[in-house]
């Protein structure tokens, strides 16, 4: 199994009240799975994605990737897994304002050293998400939807085995949304494993390999 979540539990305190964002979650995700988790805001979707990606520590339970506990290594080991194995599409684009769009794409590669062909790969990804003409622009010169496209392209720059996407089409118009979904499907057909959390049921339709779960109050259930 590529990813295995075992009895994951995570609790926060909001307005002085405990909130159980992940309630004893058990979830197996196979290689080349395309998993969509549907749920309303506050259901625990983002927390679960952060737990899987090693961005948030669980109060109890484990996340295994290739059978290894994500949190069993050193900080540098965890960072290496995140950088080399996982591509993140965060809920907000979070682009570096002082870097061009092309430079923003190359940034994740700087942690492991730029490889031959990296610049060309960045250009190809920008073309695939339909924003190649903005290569030398800065984030402030782009619309919110254009910044989202850049953030999606950035998630693929390391050719990750796993992509974790948090509301990846949240600020896109319908046409662009469909283009990005098709981009995800093409990448899936090339072997990428996807875990997408969203409130958008469009992402839960139209693909033969799709697997859909619902999340509510920190718990998962099959749709």
C-alpha cells in the first residue's frame, strides 16, 4: 500500500472548545489511486491532508508511506519525503511575490539542487496549465485564477509520486476548472497518485478510476 493512515486522531481548540478534526481515521490509498474527499468547510478535510503530507503531527495514530512512518525520521528526512515524493496544491496559491512565475516553479527544486532540463520542465508545465505567456510576470500581475494555475503547476515540478490537493479549483471559472481536472486526469494516467479534498462534487464525477469519500466531523465514509 502506498499510503496507510492508521487510527489518526487530531484535536484542536477553537473558541475555547475542543474540535476533533480527525477522529480515528483509517484509510489505505493504493499506488495510482485517484481519491476525492468531499466535505463542507470545517469537516476536517484540510487537517487530514496535512497529516498525510507530514505537515501536521497527529495526536495519535500513524501515517505510513511505502510502509514507513512519516514521522519516524529526522526533520531533514521528513522534508526530503515532502520534497521528493509529494506535490502539494495548497488552498491558497502562496506564491513568492518577489520571484517571477518561472522562478516560483523552480523554487522547490532548489532544495535538492536544480537538475538538467529543470527550466524546460517548468516551461512545459506552465504550457500544460495554460499560462505559458506569463512566464516572466510576477504574482501581483496575475489574477487569482492565474495564480492558482501556477500553484498547480508548481506541485508537479518534482514529478512527485503523490499529489495532495486542497480545493485545487476553488477560485477558477468553470472552463478553467474543467481544463485543470483534465490535466489531473492526464497526470493520473501517467501514474501519479492523487488525494484531493474539496466541497466541489464536479471533482467526484466523470473518471473511471475515481474513488470518492465523504468527510463530516472528522470522520470518513464511502459515498
